C-alpha cells in the first residue's frame, strides 16, 4: 500500500548564529506525490533538496507550512516512510553481515516470525542481485553492492513512501545505470510512492512520472513537468527518445538560465 505525501506551503529558515543572518532555505513550496507516483525533484547542489526530504521523513520540521502524509501532518518520522541515503557506506552497519543489515528493520518482530522474515530478506537480497552474499560484511563489497544492500534493507522495511536522496551519486556511471534500472523494477513491482532528489536531470527524466524543478535562492518551485515517457523504460530506448532529449533541453535550460527555458541571448 502506498501513501500520498505532500508539502503544503512549506518554508524553512535556518536561524543564523552570532553575526550570521537567518538563511531562508525554502520559500512557500507546495508539491505533492500521489500514491504510487514516482516524483523527482531537481535543482542545483545546495538548493535544499536534502532538507526537503528530511522534512518529508519527519527528521526536520518546516518553519512554516506542513508536510502531510495521507491527510495527517508529519511531526515525527512516520513508519513506512523510508529514507535511502546517498552515503550508503555510512548507513550500513560495518559489524553486521549483509543479511543482518537487511534484517535490521524487522528485528523487533516476534521470535516465531524470524525464520519467515529471514527467508524474505534473503529473497530481497536475490531481488537486488546479491544472492550468495548474505554472510559477507559490507566492507567486503563494492560501493554499488553496498548500495544494493541498503536498497534491500529499505524493501525489508516495507516502504509505503521511499525517499531517495541522490542515492546513485557515489558510484561509477555504469553502476549508476544498473541501480537506476533496479530501483525502477522494484518500484514497478511494489508500487510504493517514490520521491527522488537529484541534480542529475537525465536521471530524473529516466525514472520519474513528474519532475519538480527548483529555482534560485531562496529556493522556490519553478515548474512541475509531466514526463509522459512510456513504461517500462529502457536505458537505451528511453534516453534516445526525442521526447527525452526535448525534456532534457528544457529542464537544463531552466536550471541554467532561471528563465523558464528561454536562454538569454549573448
Ligand atoms: P542540497 O541537498 O540541494 O545540496 P541541502 O538541503 O543539503 O542542499 O542544503 C541547503 C542549504 O541549507 C545549504 O546551503 C546548507 O548549508 C543549508 N543547511 C542545511 N541544513 C542546515 C542546518 N541544519 N543548519 C543550517 N543550514 C543548513
């Protein structure tokens, strides 16, 4: 079961210390991900994408406005809203085996269910291509494999909303494409609501149903774009589709110019 997650007129101000002025990270953002939708948020580094996701996860409260999950304001981390971090290496427990990392979200389940849950977690590892690696430690795996462990652990937590914070930015280009395809396949199977923040325009187009484009500081919502490319998507066919290229041109120009797609003449 997936859930609806929205930002309702959200602003975030970080209070300055000493002589530093207050810092307005966002101003008046209204945006909603429908149940089972894949929403991407793009914007330059430092524009506040992670801050937006932290508020969605209930890890930080907005200064004004509210985050709403299925009609209820988010005031603390809601169960079912799972955060997939960019720094997978830091989010995994180095002293636990791969299977014990994946088991972590279900550890408080009754003892009688442990066998069944362990089998399920082994299956999640197979789904992310890590069958046979259950008894390794994270540090014995490559970066891409570690992020796969983090994805399997997110699946074990039964996400209704999956928040993806630049989850592929620390791996090489080919691994990044493999992980994007993996996340798409899992999303198509499980149909959780997905919110991805990224500075990578192509990644956003490849994955998302809609893309929210954030603008210059204080960050506001510039535009929300329907991607409209057919699914299932393919790393080659989709990226070579003329509609993909047109969207890439439009969004990149918007980000570069701050002018809604119209490049100022030189
Ligand atoms: P992005 O994810 O787009 O790179 P962030 O959300 O990490 O951006 O940060 C947006 C801005 O908010 C940055 O300029 C950052 O320095 C500032 N910021 C983030 N968290 C805090 C905080 N807890 N206190 C003060 N400033 C913060």
